[in-house]
C-alpha cells in the first residue's frame, strides 16, 4: 500500500478488506498517523478540516489500541495517541500515554522520545491564527523547547 500513489486510499482498502488482522491494524496505525499529521498542520488554516482529521486519527488509534496484540504496534498507537492528545490540548491524557510508552519501552528510541516528551508539560492557551481567530493550542514547556516555551525555541508549539 505504501508504494501506491494514493497511499491513504490503499491503506483504507487494506482496513476494509482485512478486518482486524495484523495487516489491517498496521494500516489503521498508518492512517491514524497520516490524519494526525494533516490535522495538526491544518489547525491554523482550516479548523474544520483539522477537526475532521484529528477525529479520524483518534478513531483509528482507538481501534488499534483496542485490538492490537503486537507489542510494537500497541506502543506505536499509544505514542500516536499521546501526540494526538497533546495536539488537542489535553495534556493530562497526553502525559498518561507518554508515560505508558516510556515505561514499557525504556531502552528504545520511542521510549526515550516519550520520556523526553513527558518530562515537562505545562499549559494550554488560546493562540491567535493569522486570520485573527483564537484557537486552543498546547504549548509544551519541556526540554525540547526550553523554559520560555516553543516560540522561544523557534517552534510553533506542539
């Protein structure tokens, strides 16, 4: 499915055709990651489409979390859900998932990333879009951004 030009459509076919098999769950994981990325990127330009993409990501992550038997797939879904919750300005939920990954994958790159991401959450605040609309946006104050937050580190936030 990844070699296809329209990866998303091909991954959806795998999900529809193969139910809750390992292949379908990995396809769901990929779809969730793609939707999360799209949704996060659209938050300041098309809030309605961002919400749709983030809802789709959540639904797919939840299906993977509910049905995954492969430990690697499960931890990938937990990490994705953490990132989704952070994007949705739900720091307590994000922290819960980051800690699950950090605890179960202490020595892996993903576990270390989760530990780093969990190491210093702070606040969610309204942020104005270029169009002047205020949207909720998590600002993560952690080792990856420094004490002054993401803007000081040159970033846009989580």
